[in-house]
């Protein structure tokens, strides 16, 4: 595919960050105003925020904290640092932890997998402490891991002091940060994400239900987690899929269990009704070839580092226009991943998205004859251009 053909087709292929200013003129209702301290609606594929109110406000996250606890645990499993069937000895510290409980017994051994289910489904504080001690040796050391991981995910308004979400003045997060964490959980580990859709878990003779009421009310909802303390109010991070489009809704600080479910449902309904998302190309797909000077080859394959996804108000797709430019006179050597150009996408003459084009393969420096010959060509190219 040449560059001209690619530019003509690109209007159907590029992920967008659609802000209210880009579509306010359309006949589209305003987002719902929720009875909550803060909230965010995000498209899970593109990461675009579709609706937000006080999304970066630092608030106590209550048991939404356990999303980070579970995320780190699954990371450690995937890295081979712990195994799902590893036995975890329950400390007295874990057993004595107050609040919601899995009801594990001091001195007993519980598998990593069972503790993970107890954290996600039963919201067990005791399970959270036991697993954090198994991974890091102590709650404090695990909190350091949580904060390091939050930084890696771009959660700039989060700081964790414990793996449970029990109140602490220095323990906080935000609706936007929790949507970033939920997106990572969904995309990075689909196998463990399936736990979040389970409606109940039976342990130690006690069957406890998942507190996410939407799992019973909306068959498209498959996660993630609820939280509640007197300080935080009733919070929820939820996700749903309809017609291939996945949304993440985060609500902080509602006044009841019923309210957090109802307000979350409002966000999801609005998003699915008025927005559309589609992924056209996976990251690493060749989109064009750019000329290279003084290399072992004359061209280098160009593509994007991330998936090409669209999230936009319904009906806006036809209004997109896009262009692509390559960096002038690309010289070898070029490493895989080097930025070699840029894509810009416009809606109503406003740039709403730009992305770097990267080299999908390395190009080594050519031999002496190739370098000399291309130097001569570049000299005359400069004279006539």
C-alpha cells in the first residue's frame, strides 16, 4: 500500500479522543448527572473517556482497593513468582483484620487461587492481607508494590497504604485511576478476569454473594468490584460488553448499595446508546512503507504502536479526515520502534488525535558503496528540490 492510498483509507482506521467540544453541535443529549461524588465512563478498547465528573478527585476508594491487590497477585502468577495452588499460611494479623471477611482461620493454609476468589467475590479483608503477606512479606511492603504498580499504570491520583481499602488519610484513588486499573485487568489477563463475573463463592461452609448487583440485573455486565466505608460511601467499578463494545463505568460516593448500581447503569446505558467503538487494525500491522537512505534496504515498514480503534458519537465516522506524514530523508540505521512519521485525524477541521508512526522492523546501515551512492543522490535531490 502506498502512502497516498493509506492516507485516503486512514479516516476509517484511527483511534480518537472525542471531547464534548467535538460533538456538542450534534443532536445528542447531555450526559446523565449522577448522584455521586465523582464518576467516569471509559471505552475499554481505546481508553477514551466518554463521560466524567470530578474524575481526578482524590477520594477514599474503600474495597475498590482490592482491584489493585488482585491485579498484583495475577501479575505475580503470570511472572511465575507464585503459583495458583501454592499454600498460604494465614497469619494472626490477617485473621484479625476487620470488615468484610472470607472467614479464613488463623494457622490454616489456603491456596492462592482460593484467596484470589475470596478477595474478588467476597471482598475479604482477611484474604487480602493474607495474600499480600504471602507476596511481599508484610502489608507495608505490599503497599510499596501497589504504589509502584499504580505509577506504571499512570494512576497519578492514587496512593495506597494497605491491600484492603480500610480507612487511612493517606490512602486514596480517583475514578479515572480506577478506570485505568480496570482496563489493565480486563486486557492483560482474560483468564483471571473471568472471576469478576462469578456471582458467589463458597468457602469454609459459608456461601457469600458478589456485591455487584448488576451481575444479576444486566447480562452484559461481567465485573468488576464494589466498595463501601462510611468515609467513602458506596462505590463501584463495573464493565459491560454489548455488540463488541466494552465500557468501564466507575462511580465514587453514592449513598446506598442500590444507588451505586442504579447510577452505574445510567452511565452504561448512555454510553452504549450514543457512542460506537470499533477496532480495525491490531498494533504492529503494516500500514505503509517509507523510503530509507543509506540502508541495506530502500524502504521500511511503518505502523502504529497501539491498536487502531475508534470511539465516537454515533454518526460521526463519515466526518473524519486524516493525513499521514513521514519524517523527511530517513537515514539508516533505523531501529525497530523508532518514530518515523505521524498521523493526524481531524473532525470539523480540528485535530482530535495524533499518533506516531513507528518502524516495524530494523534497517541496518548499508555498505560503503550504498552510503556513497545515496550521498550523491541526496546531493542532486537537494539541488532540484
